[in-house]
C-alpha cells in the first residue's frame, strides 16, 4: 500500500530490474527534502500495475529493461494505472529504447541508470513542475517530429546554438568536424593536434552535451548520419 504524502511532497514510485539499484535510489531520495518514496518493486512483479494504482505517485521511475522483458504494452498499462503520473526512464545501456517509443508513450525524462542520486533529484523536481529532462539529442529529434518542418528547423537551430554555447572554442571546432563525419585522425590533422587530444576533447563534449555517440552529437548539431563511429 502507498504511504500518506503531504500535498507539497513529490511522491516517487521506483520500478527497476536491479534490487541493489532500487535500494540505492531509495536511500538517496530519502535524503531529499519534499520528496517521498511511496513504493519500490522489481519490474517483473506480477502486482506491478496494482502497486502503482495503490501508490498513486506523482513520478514513476521505470527501468528500460521493462521494455525488453515484457514489451511496451506494460507501459500502456502503466499509463492506465497512473494516468496523472509523469514517467522518467532509468536509461540502461543494455536495454536502450528507441526515440519513437519515448515519444509514443509520453516519457517525460531519461536518466542514466547509474547516475548519482542528486541528478535523479534534479530530474524529478524538473519533471514534477511540468518540464522535460531529456538529452539534447533526444529533444532535438522529438521536436522535429512533433513540429512542422518550418518550425522544426527553428528548433534545430536553437538546439544547435544551445549545444555550442556549452562548449569551448576548441570543443566547438571538434564537434563541428565530428558532425561533418571526420574521424579523430582527420580532425587531428586539420587542427594540428594529436588524436589523443581530440579523443580527450570529444569525451568532454559528450559529457557536456549528454550524448554517448558521434551520431547523437551530429543529431544535436543538425547533421545527417555519420560515416563511422570511432
């Protein structure tokens, strides 16, 4: 059964594949003011939907492994069980979810499964206020689908500007070349630096932008598919 929660408190339900991750999240959220864990259960629990209905949470944190284990139909059922809850995916690289699924099921946020508790708290607060907590590369693609072509071009330009603003001048030069399909060796030659230097800058770029692949960075910058992933 769910716990009584003050109206000003954000109630959180966790459904994750790993028991130790549930415990770690529960411990981290317990330290956050105005945030209450009302229930936590493995994604394979037979009473999953009933638990969500009983808890009536503001936020549901759900592991992407659920998609692989039982399919997207469970997410549709979750929407029926907690129609007013906002959904945040615990992004597991072992079980990635297509952007189309994120859009189709109205996902409000994505957080790396092993992210620190403070990042979860920030995301939960933002999503509870009606905002989105999605990586820039996903936001870019979702906005392009939702809006018309003319508007999507403006959105893409805004995303590109936001990405570049977060980078140093050197990082901008490297990011632009990555988006154009250059390899690390090619970029190193053009900028007269070592490939290791390019690799180091690229790691910093990925962290700042919130991506993990060159193709995702290219998407943020409005470029097409890349030739190679190095």
